[in-house]
């Protein structure tokens, strides 16, 4: 059987070939009709790009970016900002193209012109809450991000409370100082609108941390209910 006969037979039976390419989700499958296999094999990048209705250079740039949209601003030293734009991490090709030219949180807040925004280590954040959120957003999935997420969630809602030790024990000295500023700010200002808004963002960014806090809260509540029931039984027996 020749290749043409094979392709003809596959096409006759409406078979397709599933091609898996790297993507923000790990891999994404694209169905290739048999009649288009020769064009795909001749230039896979051009075929896939055409499938997504983008240019080959745009498709390749999406891969090279790590599926992340970088800020269009510049640092105070005139270098391109390397921060991800808000909502620009691990995004689809369509979303990546949509967000290009956008700005990170810092540039959106403090200005977009060259030299108007300081570098990450120099920037004066509006509050320690925002500084902690910035670290979480830029280092998603890391232990330090999870620890700061636990801290913010603990202050945001008592049903997500973690011990202070659990929130800081794996942080380096710089992040521990940040955690201390967060706690001090909460002691001085209490629950602010900013903390409330960031709490919801942390839940979305770190759903497992949120679920862990909820499970711990549920376990404590069940234990308290068991204690109360035991105390009530003991009280009735004494009567």
C-alpha cells in the first residue's frame, strides 16, 4: 500500500490525525484531516499557525514567551520590564495576542513611561498586602508564594487561618520581613477594602491553599461540636 492509498483510505473513512503540541495547558491536541497531512508534514509550524489564524512568527513567539505576556513598560534603568501583565501567565495563544501591549500591576499603578516606574526591588508599594500579592503572582507554585498566600488568607478570613509558623517557616529573610510588615499593617489598620479584594485574588491564584484552610476549619468546627455534645451529655448525667 502506498502513502497515497493509505491517506485515501483514511479520508474515505473520515479519519483524522491528532497532533499534540506544547501549550499553556501542557499539551493541546489539534485534529488534522488526512487531506491536509502533506501540507502539515511540509511545514508543521505554518500549518498550525494557519489553523489558529495567526502568523508563524506569532505562534513561535507565544511558545518562546513561555505562554506569558510580559509588561510593555520599562524600568527606571530603561530596560524592558520582565513582570507578567495581570492575568497574563499561562495563557492561550488567543489570550496572549489579546494581552500584548498591556502593563503589569506596577506600571498600571505608578505610570507607564520610561523611567517612571522603579525596579521590583526599589518600588514603593501601596501597602505590604500589595507587595505580598505581587510576590505571589510572580512566583506562583513556589513554597514562598504559598506561605505568603496562607498569611494573607489568614488575615482575610478566620475560616482560612494558618499558624504564623506555617506562614513564615520556609521564607527567606527578605520575605520574613515582608510577612512581618503584613502582620503589622493588619494590626494597625485591620481589614481594609484592599485586603478583602486581594483575598479573593489569592483564592483564585492558590485554590489548594484556600481548600487546605477550609478543610482545617471544618475539622476544628467538627471537633468543637463533638466537645460541646460531650459536655452536654456530661451535664445531663450529672443531673
